[in-house]
């Protein structure tokens, strides 16, 4: 069940709210690292991630472009803004064990079941999550490691405990932080990227310890005060009333839950004040004092929320430069997680938040794709331990193209499938993808969609020719047809498609013909080199085909 160790080297229910910080929030009714590769002696039905092979099955939907990201390891480049932020946060929690090198490949049990996600929770769907296969996926949040790390501490699992950067801080993982890359299928825009980073915090106490704190009324004694080095204060605006909708768990006494909530709030207030104070200082020294308004007070508020693995649960927001910023999800850990870890006499709190949004704010980074840039004009701007304001290099002209296609008739279309195809073909050149038109043919009932794709490179000009080559509306169109046909595995329908007057383009016919041959032979037995050569002739690459095959095989 334990995931491998990293060696260093919407059809959503209405009430699920999308957010870039937390995925699983449901509003209450109140309102060695090795590169992944597709080559080598693996069987064609295997998928390789970070040097290990996994069986493919009909759940497999992780694309090569996404798998490539598992090897990037941004948190281990000391002058990368995300690594700088990670270190700043680690520093705020010196008594916690610090983990930043746990593999992103986890079991569905770790990511969902261990945390009490219902079997039909929308987060489990293949349209939201990158699956390696039915039982294995790329973690969608760092909470996937809660039970694993608690259990490792309890059992004294030395292999896992040895991954902590500061093994003496909390040798039994009674308090820990996990910083890691997480993966979610999502739309494409300036603040969403299918890979981002999260920080998880878990803090447990023995019940005896809590009784003592309650008796001594000294919550504050176990934390620092919320005043930062330069005197800023986190003002607490706490209007939350613990009610039926956000209840204290039956296993907990009211005062135990209250102690945990207070302790958690104070620790988090401290962290936020320290970090935002640094952001203000960076803005000042970059000459942006006006904008920062030299903010010295940071009001925070706690809003009722719901997560399957905490109760009561909140969302922390802080007022920064006139806007309420959502910082993190948090709450009192569900007792069964601690029990499953064998920690029957302990209770605890947990938080989780996204690093990108905070880093964009701290460093003034305007586009989430920049974190993945290897342009020295980006990477050269930052230094370990320092928050400095990003100086934009000239913005390159954008180029937009519209793509329209018929929706597959016998299967559901999900936007995230399109997003992954676009990423697969154009990578980080895509800045945004927006639906601009949908149409249903009045007679045939066939439905089509038109999307506008906005191309803009972070680090160079993109030429029209380049985009045209990537784009080819017909290529996408054909990809959809292929997908549909492979799903149906129906030779007749392929032949029909070849003969369809709408596929007038000779290339389209060729592609469909090749598809027909592949389906006919069975893609798995087909000679890969033969296929590759044939595909090259018609300008369709094998990666794209493999991708389609992954989605539907
Ligand atoms: N894992 C949650 C998410 O990504 C955030 C969270 C962590 C909430 C810990 C509560 C406690 O949405």
C-alpha cells in the first residue's frame, strides 16, 4: 500500500465548488527520480512512471505530457520560487517533521478511501483525476499521505521515516508537513495547470496533553503569538459557530475540538502573517510601496467548509491588499484516520493548501506556466531564502485560433479530454482554452463545439506557421473521430467514416484508413515501427495515437 520512495536525484454535482486551492470543498447548505519514458523493453500495455512499470487498463488516462512532469522536481531547485516558499513554511513549523520527496504515485485507497471519500465522490472520476490504472493514480492532494505517515510513525517504519528532512523534529510523525506535486485534470487558463504543489500540515496530541492544556488554559503557550518580526498582527475575525452542519465528531469532547481549532488557527495565523509581511517588504523594495499600502495588519476569517476527512472543517481566508484570499482548507482530523494508523489515544488537526497561488502573490508572478519555464530570464531572478518581485520580460504577442469539431455520438464528451489533447499537442504554448460556441444540427441532432485556443509563449514569439502546424483544426477533429471509433472497435463505422463526404480531406481519409488497419490488426499486435512510419507519412504522431488509446483502451 505504501507508495514508492522518491530518491532524490463538469459533470459535477452542483454543490461542489471548484477552487484552485482545494479540490474537495463542498459548500455547506448555508451558502532517483527517473524520467518517465515510453520506450525501452516494456510491454506495450505497460505505463512507466518514475522508473516503475504499471499495467494499463481502461482507467489509464495519464498522458505522456503529464508523466513528463513527474520528473521535473521543482521543489528541489533551491532558487525556484516554489522551493523558496516551501522552505519559508518549513521554517515556521520547526517542531514538525518535513517531507518533500514522496512519490506522486499513490493508490486509490491512499488518495480517497483512507480519507473517507464516498464511492461516488466526483473527485474520483476519470475526468478529474489522472489514473495510472484502476488502483493507482497521481495524487490529487497531499492529504493522500496523512494515514500513511501517521501509520509509519506509529509502527516505526524506518524507510519512510528516513525520508523526513529533519528526522529529530518529530521522530514518530506526530506532527508533520508534506510538500509535493499534485495532479488534477483541469481547464487551461492563467491560474490553472494540471500539475501544482501543495503543503499539508498534520498536528496530533495525546488526549492527556490536551487535558493538561485545557486545565491550564494555555493554548497560546503551545504556539507563538501571531505578531511577526516587524510587528504585524493577524486579526482574527471568527464568526464561525460550530453547528449541526459542521459538527464536532461524536468521538471528541467539545473542549477537545475547541482546543484543536484554536491551536490550528494560531499556528496558521502565525504562518500567514510571517509570509505576507515578507511579501509586503519585497513589494516595497521593488518600489511598489503604494500598492502594498505598507499593510501591517492581516485580518483573517474562518468559513465553514466540508471535507470528507475533517470535522469540523473550515476555509481560512486573509484580507490582503483589499481582497479576501482563500489560503487553505483545514479542520479537526476524522478520528478513524488516527485509529486506522493505530493512534487510538491521539487526536489532531490538518490543513492543506496550494503553493502556486501564494507564490504568485509573493513573487508577483502573473502566469502559472512560468513556474515550469526553464528560461534563464525567469529562473535567474530568484535566490534561496529570498522573496523578490518578479520583473516581467517583454510579453510576446498572442495568437488565437478557433477549433470546432463534432462531438462523438456514442460517448460522452468531457472538456478535460479536449484540454489534455491540446496540452499533448501544443504543451505550454497554450495560454487558455475557452468555449465560444455550441451548435446542435436541427435535423441530424449532431452536436458541435467551437473552442478558442489562445497561444502565447512565456519566453519567445510564436509564429503563425508554428501554430498552424500545431493546430490544424482537422487534426483535432480526426482525433475525436478516432477516439470514437476505437471505442466502438467497429470496422464498419470506420469504413463509413472514410466514405463520409465530410472527410473530404485526403489526409483525413488516410488517417482513418490507418486507424482502420490498426484496429483491424489490433493495436497491440501491430508492428510499432510500421505504424510509426505510416503515421509519419500522414502527419499524425504516435504519441497522439497512444494517448487516444490510453483513454479508451
Ligand atoms: N486536501 C484538501 C484539498 O486539496 C485540503 C485539506 C487538507 C482540507 C487538510 C482539510 C485538511 O482540497
